[in-house]
């Protein structure tokens, strides 16, 4: 074979395979950015992809899928990651919570929303963890839409999608952004849990990012509701530091009503070990219960307002 | 515009290759090569400007000044010729010092600075270390009458040639200038050069975006997230960086050489499987070869000539001095100085060992000692401070926790190693220690279907990694 022919074959083969890959990406459109995502149900079964977990997925979904299919968002870290937003009636709320997520990371997700996105409600979880640091995990700060056109993550997602369609694999994330934690257990009353010395520290950058993301959501029309996630009292019985931290965080954010799941009225829930997988995370059963309670509280809170569902 | 970026691969490079080739054909035998060269010059200036337009005047100024001095050297004799060379060297070294080293030295000796004196905040022009060395070599070669002073057009094209202007390989004028007639494709060999260029480009791209960036993930984890490293982990993370820098820089070089080949120009090789070396001398004959050549010809030899006799001691001192300067050339930091000094001492020791025929080590042991030495030197190279380097080197010795793998386990749990990245790491280890160098592969290239399939596979895998969020900038761009 001469060099000219070799070049022709090689370059045409590359072009053809890139073309096939683009067609496949368009057809599967796992991130809902190539075709109209209205009415589609996009979820992922990939938890640990090479460089990321749920971050890439939610980053991409916020560009078209979330604003097309939802009228509310739930902002938080893993403590609200498995709350089932489908149980909140009258709204279509997308759960933006990230495992180990900070306010800075949540802000990047929210920044992906198009100018035209409109929300009725934004539920913002207030935990000390979410404002304790501002580092971006797994390359979240460098993501581009190119991920959708054939990347390690998109191939992982495409494989997961095909396997899920063939019922070989169950999704770990649901179309509303909520998730199930793999191998979650139930906490024991005598379990011990260290929060670390810096757990209650407030990172100024993370705090500023949280403020900024709330203003962005308000600009998209969302009514802001704050929520303090439940805490398993037999382990973290003394809530003084949590209360103090909550107060400090709230004073630095735009005003809004607070549903505090650490209030005494939730003591029964917060002392029932069957609701928790550890001191700060509810398990599937607890997540279902807390989502229902949140539904009731929201309706009470918004019952008389224009946001009434 | 990075060599591994979409604008470079899909727009800039193909456009320049097609344009030069077309212009060469259209303009005919006589004017064709010059017209193609003009396109390359414009493309090079555009490429350089793409980074930071504000840096272009520095490059143009350096080209003009050095071209003028070379003309003057060419036209003069005797002492005036020498004075002109000295002027040229002072201007070039001064230029480099102003941007790279003034703050470093003043900052290192703060007691010498008056209390209210503010250090100038110069951002050094991109590629200054590389193109200044190129200019110095050009002036010395003109002075030594190894080549005549070239025209401004040729000189500007040679210095600003986009494949090497930012990060090398450091090209010697006499290797490039005689090829200026080949821009747009060497007559009769256009397709061969282009095919070989495409082949080498796919190898370089794969080395950079797949292998080097996979090692970068591991090395970055070791540097940024790991705590209380065990001895085993300290070796794993440091070797990951040593492999990262090799694949990063040699991948970059492959992309540079391949880009030039596609335009019909052969630029010097820079790497030849350095981690297979069995001595430090051999390592420097295989690692950053163009820099080694510069150090040998333009630093070591002049220093050695300053001694009354070329004894082994004189050679050792000259080696240490030359390598220390070469270390400092990498950047304004004491860690780079130490890196150079360490290699200088290693080379001097190696020279003495060889000359005195002290003891011939078994090949495997020679390789192990050499690689360990290189690995430790790269820890210094990579560290922010000498104290940081000392602490990281200390971890390599089995003083406390030897076999702990807590950090490696944590890294695996974060999904960094599993799935797709494990294979590139494995390929990287095999290629670095057992595989052929890109230079060998490129030399042996034949337009076969197997090679075509290899190029397609490497390019597609590279494409996938380029789309993924794991890219790191070229390590040598910092210099």
C-alpha cells in the first residue's frame, strides 16, 4: 500500500468511527442535551465512574433536562441525597443533592441552568457540612458539554442505560435525581460517630457560593424554603453545636422559612434507629418518611400562598 | 491552543498543512516553497499570539535583535566579532533573567532589598526559555562560522516555528534552516512525511491524553489528598509522577515532531526510552536529548575550556556546574537548582566510576539504581519547596509504616483507578520500561493496514479521553 492510500484509509476510518460515535451519542442522549428532553425520564445506574460519580450527570442534566421537566429543586449534600421528591405533591422537584457535595459544587450545578429556566420552589438543606469547604471534586470545575459526545463518563452512562433497559442492572439514581445508597445498613444505638474537628467551621467561599446560588434560584422565580435535615439523637444527642451552626448559616443567607427536622416535634423520628443508616443520613425507610413529612410541612407552609399546588 | 486541543487538531494543523501544500503547488517550483514558508511563519505567529497576544512583541523583539546581531557577527572579524557575540549573549541571558530570575534572586535574599522596594511583577513570556536558548545557539553557531547569518524571513520562521516555539524540542539552526525549501511537503516524499506525521501524532496524542493524564490522576492524588504515606505508597505515587512527566513531555514532543513532519520538516528527536537507561550518563543521552546537546555543547564544553587541563576533576566540576545551570533554566526555584545539582553530581560520579572502572554492576541493579535516582530527583523537581522535597523523599525510606495501603485503598474507593484508567496505567508501565520509543516506531513506520488500524484505535481512544474531564496541562508549559 502506498502512503497516499494509507492516509486516505486511515483518515476516512477515523472520520467514520467518530461519526458512528456521534450518532450513538445522539440516539442514546444520556444527558438529555441533544434532543428535546421534555417528558423523558433520565436516570443513571453509575455510581463510581472513572472520574466522577453523580456530579457529571447532574451538571449535564441541568442544561436542558431539569428545566424542561421540573419546577423545583432540592439543594443539599448526601444527607438529602435519598429524599424522594416524587412524594412531594403538587411540584416536580429535582433532587440536586451530591454525595459529599458542598455549596460551591451545588452552585456550579445551578449555574448550568439556562436563563429561561423557571422554578416555583427551591428547598435548600442547611447542614454544617455543605458550607464547611469549597473544594470541587472529580473535575466538576472543568466540565464541558464535550462529555456528551463520547467520553469515559458518557460511555459509562450509555452502558448503564443499555443494561438498565435490558433489566440487567437497577438504577441507583432515579429520574428525579434522588438515589438509593448501596449497602445501606441500619444504625445501632451504641454506634459511635466522630464528626471531625472542622465539621462546624464555616468556609467563607462556600458560604458566598451558597448565597449566590440562592439568589440565582430566586432570579429563576423560586420561593426559597430552608430545611435542616434530621439527626439521629442517640448519637448526636447534644444539638447545641448544630443549633449554633444553623443560626450562623441562616443569618448569612437570604431570609426564608425554615423546616427544622431537629426540632423537638421530630424526636420520635430522630430517635428511631430504623430510620437512619448513620448519625446524619436517613436510610431508604427514613427517606420515605421524611419526604412525606416534608410534603405535609410544605403544604402547611405554602397553603395560603400563591405557591399552593 | 494546546497540541491536544480540538482547535489545534481539527482546525489549525489541518488548515496549515493543506494551505502550505496548496500554495506550494499553485505557486510553482520557484516561488512555491517560499510562499509555503510565509504561510508557516504567519501561522506560527498566530499560534504564539493565540496564547497571549501581549507576549508577541517579546518574541518579535528577540527575533529582530538576534537576527541583527548575527548579521553584524557575520560581517565582522577578530575582537569585534567576539564582542558582538558577548553582547548577544548578555542581551539574551539578561532578557531571560529579567523575566524569570530577577524576582527569584531578590526574593531569595530579602535582606538585600531596601525596605520599601517592591519587586517587579513580570509575567514571563511563553516559551521564553526555549526560544532564548535557540537564539543563543544560533549566535554561537554564527560566531563559530558553522552557518552564515540567515535572512530575517528565514530567521523568524526558524525561531517562531509553532511545533517547537513553546516547549521545544530545542532546535539548532543548522538542522532546520537547510530545510526551509521543504515547507509544504518535501518533493516526492510529501505523502510519506504526512503519513509518518499522522502515525506519530496518534502515538503522541495517546501518550499525552491517555497515559500521562491517567498517571497524573494518581500522582495528583498522592500529592494533594494522601496523608501519612507508607513507604510502598510513597514509591507508588512518586513513580506515578515520574511516569507522568515522561509520557507528558515525550507525548508533547511526538506531537511537535509529527506536526513538523506533516509540513515537510524534520526536527530533532528528544526522547529515546529513557527509563530503560542503566546509568545516569545513558539517561541524559535518552532524556530531553535536545537540552542535553545544548548543555554539552554550549555550557559544559565552554566551562571545561576554562580549566588549564581537561582532567577528570575538571570534567566533573564542569558537569556539576553545567547541570546546575540547566536545573535553574527549568524555572526560578531552589528545587530546580537542586534537581540540576543532583543530576550534575550523579553524572560526575558516573563519569568517575566509569573512568576508574571501579566495579561493573549487574544490568538489573544498574537499571534499578538509575531509575531510583531519577525518581528521587523528580520528587525534588515536583516539590514546591526543598523542605517539602526532603519530607517526601524521607517517606521513601522504610522508617515507620512500610506496607500500608490505606491511601491506595482510599484512592481506589474514589473510583480513580478502576474501570478505564487501570489499563492506560498498565500500558504506560509496559511502554516505559519495555516498549520501543516513538522515535524507533516512527523510523520503522510502514503504510500497512495494521498501522492504519493502530492509528485509528489510538486516535479514537485519545478522542474519548480528550472529551473526558481528566485532562491536565503539559508539564513543560510552566517553563
